[in-house]
């Protein structure tokens, strides 16, 4: 299993030209990936590819200002996004424990994935910097939140044809979910 995953990661990374790359472009085939979700399960994008629109949004760090606004906006628009056939997944370099606390503290209702080594971010071409740590209090207990890498805030939409149909490198954290919803409505002619 580890060998297969290593080969899979090598194939994804080996197929990308990382020298001066600006990430995937609209029309490119979406990378396939698996990652550990906030609930400890393994998220496999193949369960959703070709069935729904998939929003894959990368954010720098759980429980920080802009990232919280972005996540809460997706939380608040979940019913509208679901009725439009959209699956949302947020990805950061945070450890699983951070994601659990983030989900609990903000009552988030969609999947968060841990990409501590930046493998998924690199597959999408999202720029990365070093990880970091912050302290946050949840339910009266202070926690050290560690992340392996820090990703830029980029949002992608994968269409039912398994290709990138939307890419935003200049995301307004608070408006991201509304912009996605408007884009999907335009796609479906609503």
C-alpha cells in the first residue's frame, strides 16, 4: 500500500512541471488524490469525480482570520451548494487535530483534509511556504496548532468531466463560496 501511494505521488508530481509553474489551468485534468480527513477517515476524490462539481479550496491555516471567514462562508452556503450539485473540500497543511478543533469551534459541516507535506497542493500547483504554529483556545483549553506547510489561498472547481473548470488565485475569503455558487449557476444556466 505504501509503495502504491509513493508511486501514485511520484506519478502526480512527476507529471507536473514545477519550474515557474502557475498551477493547473482551466481545462486541465484534475489530479486524483487521497488524504486523511478531519474525522480520521481517508478521503478519496475518486468517490466524487464525474458525479458532482467539486470545490477544492486551499487555505493557509486553520483558525486564523481569513481562513475562518472562508470556512464559515462555505458552512453557511452548504445547502445552496449541495442543491447545485457541489461537493466542498478544504485543504491545508494543518495536522488532523487542528482540523478537528477548527471544525468543532466553527461548527463546520464539510470535509477538511490534512496536507501536511503539501503533496496535494503541489499536484494543483499551489505555492507553499514553511509551516508554522499558533495557539488557540477552544472550549477553555489552549491548543498549539501546528502545520507542516502553509498553502496560498487558491480555489478550484472540478467539473463533472473531471477537468478544472474554475481557478481563482486571488480569493476573497469571505466571498469565495458566493462566487463559486454564482459560477456554478452560470454553468448550469440557472
